C-alpha cells in the first residue's frame, strides 16, 4: 500500500511539472508543438506516477483518483498526435511554420490540448488543496 508521503511527493511533482511546463499558458493555436510534445512527455511521466500512487492508496479520495486518471489519459491523448506531425516534417531536423499549417491533425491536436488545459485549470485548486491537506 502507498504511504501518505509517497502520494504527497507524487502530487507535488505533478504540480511542479504543470507549473514548469506552463501547459496551460499557451493557446493551442500558437503552441510550439516541437517543444510541447517534449514537455508533455515529462508531464505524462509524473502524471503516471501520481496516478499509480493514488490508485494504490486506500486513503486517497475517489475524486482525486479520478482526476489523476483523467490527467494521465488526456495527456496521452495529446501525445498521440506526435507521430502524425513527425510525418509532415519528414527527415528535416526542425519543424517549420509551413509544417504546422500542413499538419492534417492540427485541429484535432489543438482541441485535445485545449481539453487537457481545461481539465488542468478546472482541477488546479482541488489538487493544490489536497496537497496542502497531505502536508499537514
């Protein structure tokens, strides 16, 4: 069973990663996807750790478990668009604005990122309140 300290550490890492990546700071339509996917991979990693810890803890409230699962799934959903963008870029080392304009999945990727941003914004207070509770 997962201890309270492990939940607190995993949630703290998630909150730090959300703040560091600034995933909610940029509108999806102006997102730099090349760097965005790298940041989202880091977010997925800590979200996965938090999700595993939350699910394996009897003391974690169900609403926190649900939030952890939703964050992980929505992050994965955005990352799933990386391969289709990579195909547009071809063998070049960097993306161009033309690549982004030609990217057929761009509208879907932007909508999916928007859904993740909305979730993170909507659950921010909930997660930070739970972190403070764990810190007592």
